[in-house]
């Protein structure tokens, strides 16, 4: 994603999430890439999935605030 290959990075992270659906870092990075690519609805969906896998309540709260800001 940092090299401007957003679609390739999204594809790889989607594959990673299919293999390990609750991996927080993959879900978070997928949400970020969807945002960068301009796919707001997909980003919100990925953020919601990441929130469900967040490691602590502070992270969940921050993600929830971020989702609200996207809406």
C-alpha cells in the first residue's frame, strides 16, 4: 500500500483475512487501504470487523469514533 499498489495490497489482505478472519492487524490495515482507495463503505465494513477483533476497549472505542467520523 505504501508503494502505491493499493489494489494489490487490498487483494493480499483480503486473502489473509479469509485465512485468519479475526487477525486484528490485517483487518485494520485492510480498512485503512479501503479508505485510501476511496471505498468508504468497504472501509466502514472492514473497520467494523476490526472493532470486533480489537485487543482492548480503548482500541474499540477509537475505532468506533473513527467509524462515526466516516459516516
